[in-house]
């Protein structure tokens, strides 16, 4: 189906009529993430975690989106920690030789 814009309309209406809820913001963040609107997704995940700091799903997605938007900042901020997720998401610069390499037989 993937009708993210349609879903966002319903989530926005839910916020207007029912008030702020961390799960609604989380779901909106997922819609924005799926359409690669990362800054909007980040704002929604931040709103979800502010409403409920124990809601791990939003916290995890916030970390993921922040890492995609600012990969070096996230790694620098967590430099003291041994977080396997962050280590795996670090950008690795490779020096690729311009000399052609023969394919293996």
C-alpha cells in the first residue's frame, strides 16, 4: 500500500482532535522516514521521546535518523561509548587505487 501521505493526514487529524501522543508522533516519523523526509522524521521522533522518554522505539529511530543526517556528529558525541550500532554506522573512507585490478579466476 505505502500510502504515507494519506496516513500522515490521519495522524495530523488525530493530533488535532485527540491531542499529542508519543505513538502518533512515532508513526508520523516512520512515514516521513519511509519517504526520505529525514528532518521531518527527526522532529517527530524527538516529539515522541519528549512526550514519553521511556518509549524505546522512538528513541531508537531518533538515533538512526540523527546518524543518517549527521553521521560524524553522532560518532563524535558518542566517542567514549562502545555502541556497536554507532560503530557499524560510521562512515569509512577508502583509498581506492586507480590501477586496474585483474579479476580473480
